[in-house]
């Protein structure tokens, strides 16, 4: 009798363990479906250009934006991305301090656009303003641009808002054919 009770108890435990594993695996499938939805949205960062910023500051900004996109799970290594992050850097002001030796203060505005390049629609945009001081005006501008960080809350907001709009777009355009983008995307329409 004692042996029969142990066998029944073991069967119940085995059944409960099986049911628990089944429930856990169904949660894993739901998480995978969400991941698939965001995998549909590869985002490519366009190299920023500006006549006012010299040196490697634009490359550093480009790399930081790529890091931000990758941190949010949307990174793309292909040139065929429908969705782009397009930065534009504008020097708002440059001024010299009255101290000796003179220091230069620069303020830059970095406009970021999360765009659907196929339909020519801006899905989200954000402006990041940075200030920096250095020995000359060019170095101060570069220092301000370089101060943008990949984990900046404004970057995260831009990417998550753009991602949610892109998911809505994909759902709306599900039945339509996907158009292919050019190797070098046409981004002139953003600044018109």
C-alpha cells in the first residue's frame, strides 16, 4: 500500500512538472513572436554631414547612433533598410569667453529623424542640444558633438517611438508589396 501511494505521488509530481514546463514554453513562444515583430524593423543610421563640424566628431556621432540602435534591438548591417535614422548637426552658437587664456563655448543642435525611406514619411524626430568649451571654436564644436551618448534618454525615446510607429506601418502595409530601396537612400526630401 505504501509503495502504491509513492507511485501515485510520483505520477502526480511528474504530471505537475510537465504542465509547468508546458506553461513556461508557451511564454517563451509569445516572447519570440514579439522579437520577430521588432526584427522586421531593421534600422540603418545615415552618416551625418555638416560643414561646421570638422575632424572625427561626425564619425563618433555615427558610431554612437549605431550603438543606440543596436542597444534597442534594431541594428542593421544591410543597405536595404526601409527605416533610417538621419542626423543633422547645426551649430547654434559659438562665442569666446573673456577669460585669459580665451576659451570658446559652442552650442550644437543635433536633429534626429526616424524615417520610412520608402514612403518618405518621418515617423519620429528628436532634437538634442549640447554645449562644450575648449581652446578654439572648432574644438568646442567637435567636443559638443562627441558628447552625445548611446544611452541618452532622448535617443531611446526616438527609437522606441519610431519603432512603435514602424510596427503600426508594417501592420497597415502587410498586404502591400515591399518596395526595394536604393543602395544610397534619397534623404534630400527630409530637409526640403
